[in-house]
């Protein structure tokens, strides 16, 4: 298994676990299994009370905020209602929806809090999300060409990925994706690009059904937020409409930022499919989750508002563990990182967001461009980049290889 990490490292030098034997990896897997088993066997009323309390809080907060927005023509009511609704939508998507749809609370056997019945305040359908996120992303985490969550098909996230001129626009693409993230998720779940490229006569019934379901969900969400609630506000129609727009955009920016921090920051490992074991053992799968994820350090409020994806490492090791238990097991997981000589990637939220965006901007340019560019030669480097963009086929490939070689020599 080869880890694609920093552009200046190759072979075993860039493999964070080259020092581990197969016996070590198997033992690591066994120790992680033991931690999971201990938590799963201790689930009970404390956990059930937690998720019910969060759901109750979210619902009261949303209802209260919408009630306040009935008088949103009054500026203090507009501000209070908008903030409350934004927080309610974040809680709905992050700590509740994402985790319920993972099946973290299915053991309660409560039909109202179950992955098969839950719906969320989002343009993406629960069915589409569970397939694209739970089944595909969590199975193929950070495998280039397999994990579509890795850049969402919009962002080049690794030096080993081919560079093309469209990469130059990826900071702008990612910014737009952030603002309209719920629709980006819906499109991602549908594999919309593949669907649009498929001739109409070749589109499957499943694809058509999924598209119709998503369009219906988008229509329902838009009707609720941009028509029904503003109309109920009467004279506060426009201010309530504005509050709903702001709340949705705020939720989109927050969730996009949290999700970027999970796999995008500098130093998080990616993997190449042809270099993975053909029959990936449990220990190797755990390693891929551990090294391909990053945590966010912070307060309990940050953990709850992030849906406990601040514990992304622990979540990827055990996606079905109740989210309130991730903080409890995190010290045990970190101790295993130390024991086996692995890097536990964690940092405060601003640092992780900066790192993820830094990588987005850095990889918008060809390998070697930044390493060979400074203030003095910037005009020359811009001209070189223009030539690369205009070049075709083998000529562009040759120029890219020459640039990468010069960068590696620095």
C-alpha cells in the first residue's frame, strides 16, 4: 500500500506505517475492535436520552426561531430569528441527520429515530446520501478515483491527480459549492455529471427515479423555506424570506467547512487503488481510515455543532458508533496512534479550514509551479503557465513534467 502524501517524498519514505509489520497491523485492528465492542455493549439509556434531548432542543429552537421571525420586520427579531434558525438547521443536518442516517441510533428500535425513516432539512434525499456517503465514501475513503467525496469531482486534492487547465478555477468552484452546498451534495449523490453525459435512451429506471426524487425534495424544501413560512409571516414576508436564505447559506458554509476539514487538510494521506492489498484486511482498512482523516480540536459546542465530525478519525473507524461516544473513545484511539508510531492529525477549526483551502489553491496550479515561483520571476511564471494552458496533448504533458522536475529539485 503506497500513501500519496507530500510531493517531495517517494516510496516508503512517504508511507506513514512502513515501520509496521503485518502482525502489528493485525494487532492494531484487534485493539480497535475491542474498543468498539466495549462501547457497543454499553449503549443504553444515557445514549438514548442524549439523542432525544438534541432532537428536542433542535425542534424547539426551530419552532421558536420561526415564531420570532413572524415579527422579523422588527430588526432585533430578524437577527435573533435568523441566528436561531441557522443553528437549528446546522443541528438538524450535522449532529442529528448525518448520524441518524448512519444508523448510529438504530439499536434503540425507535421508528421515529431510525436510518430507514429519518428525513432531514436538506435538498439531498436520505436514500441518495446513504448510498453515496455511507456505502461508497466510507468504504473507499481517500482512494483516488474511487472516493468521490475526495474533492467532489470539482477539486484536485492530490499531486498524483492529473492537472488540467480547469483546475485553475477550482477555488472558485469550491467557493460556489460552499455557498450552495446542499445542492452540491444532492448533485453529488446523483452522480449528476454521469447522468447528464448518459444518452437519454440509456438512462436506467433507477437513475430516473433518483433524479425525480431529488427534484421533488428540492421543490419541497424551497416551498417550505421560500414560500410557506414567508407567507405565514404576512407583513414580514420579505424579511422572513431573507432570514431563511441566510440560514440556509450559513448552514451550507458551516457544513462545507466541517466536511473539508475531515479529509482535505495538508498532510492527510490519500491512496492509490492499484497499490492497495487485493483483499484488504480489517487492520489495513482501519489504517486507511486513520491516516485519511483529520480531527478538529475545540469545545463541546464545536463538537456538537460539527455533528461530532470534529472526531472524524474516530467516526471513520466506527461510523455506526453513537456520536456522543466519540469524545469518550478519542483518547484511547490517540494512545494507539502513539503506540504504533502514527500521526494523529488534529488542529483547531480555523487552522484546519485554512489548511484545506491552502491545499485547494495550491493544487489548482501544476506540480512544481509554486516551488519555482517567487516575486521576482512571477511575470515569467505566469507566461509559462499560459503556455502550458494553451499547449495540447504531448506538448502540455512534456511541459508539466519539466515543471514538476524543476520543482522537485528545489
